[in-house]
C-alpha cells in the first residue's frame, strides 16, 4: 500500500476537485501558485525562475500570472539570493527561493548556516525567518558534476533548519504548502530524477504532516528506510524480495530533520532489522546518523547491525558511469544477503 492508496492521508481541500494525472513538477507548480494566490506576503525569486519558469519548469507561468513584483529572476549569486531573502523575511515577507542545482547552493552556505539557521535562537525567538529554500538535488538525470550532488547531510547537521523531501506528487504539493506556511526556515529538497513521475492526485492535496515518516509498504522481515529519489528503489527491492520470500517494510522518511523516531522505531521493533538507502556517498552520509540513532534507541530489539546502501565515496561520476554509482534494488538485496538470517 502507498500513501496514495490511503484516503486518511490524502484529502482534497476542494470537494469539487477531481483526480488528475499530476507530475511532481506540476504539483510543486500548483503549490507555489496557490501559495501566491492565498498569501500576498509570499514572493518567489531565484535564477531563471521568472519568464523561463526555472530549469525544471517548476515556476512555469507564475511570473506572467502574478507579475514581476511577486516572481522574478535574481542575479547569479546564491549568497545574495539567501541574504536578500533573510532581509525580506525580517520585514514580514515569506520568500521562496530556488537554488537552481544542488551544488549551486554551496556559495550560500555561510548565509544559510550562520544566519538563516541561527536567527531565531540568536534573538530568543523574537525574529523568525519564514523562508523556504528549494533545492533540486541528487542524480539520475545524466547531469555533470555540480548538477547531481546529494547535499542533505550538510543541512541536517545544521540546527535550526527543517529539512524535508517528497517522493511523490501528493507529498510534493502538500509538503511545499506546509513549508511555506511554516514560520521556521525550511530546506525543501526536490529529487530531480522524480520531477516527471506522475500519479493520479486530487489537488489541492493534503497528506500527512511533513515531519512524519510514512510506511509505504508493510513487511515483517526488515525495515528499509528511504527518502526522495531512493523511495522508488526501495519499493522495487521490496517487490523483488517478495518473490524470494523476503518481507520488506518500506518507510519514506520524508522529513530528514526532525527525524520521526516514533514511526521508524515502531517498525524496527516489529522487524528487528533495518537498512537505509541514499544516493550520497556513504562515509559521513545521512545514513550514518540514521543508523546511530536507531541503534541507540532500539538496540535490544535489533537482530543484526543496521546496513547502509549508498553511493560510493567518490565525487559524482560522469553521466556514462552514473548507473554504476547510484544504488539499485539489486544492490539493496545483495546487502541484505550479507546478514545471517
């Protein structure tokens, strides 16, 4: 069962709306359009997000509909984009900014980690910064270096940031609307390889709160934790594993920070085994934190060490080698076979 199969987790806010086939990119576009229409303090800016509609067309037509005072192109200066957004948020606006590609966010690193993430704590809560930083991330599109990074560990290591990532169109809409409404800064990671994945969705969609993990497939033998682009891989592994008699429970983490200990812990206590899959390099990756956290809290329920299935500890390779770098369902199952069952 997936989130889209559960009516309790997907409720249309508009009872007159009808299900349609929607991609993640179009769901994000709809979420931005509705946020602009509902709240005059919401503004959108970044590199090529205006008339072009963004490299991935997520902001398509928004500049035409709402005008250049609400949606506009910024200079090619990521530090300036975030710094400007911080100033605007201090004066009552809700900026939604785009880092055109994952690695393009690094020039803004100082602004994000030293100022955006710390302002509420620095001012004892008197100054909040309701800013959403949209970051297309991860590989799978045949992009060259600087266009395929998985930088989630940088942001989750930074206290003061909420870090979330959707894996399907319904979550893309619902989580982005929730992120924009939040009074705290949100890093909104969008898996590039999933932009054009389509599902039948009724918009506007309302799914589970963005800080909750969701069980997408129930199982009894092992808990497989995934997020963003690797959710599809995890579900594929579960399907193949079922043919071999292995019952894999798949959890979409959705929120990387804060971490949903309750949902994950409940699953691990049931299965007694866990593995985490991500595209980023394994050493010092997000999976290390997940493994440590689950081990600390569920140690006496574990029958085996927690496994990590990840990208290799190398810079992101050229497009022709990408398929060898990215984790696959076969690599997941091969890792699970290393346990003594």
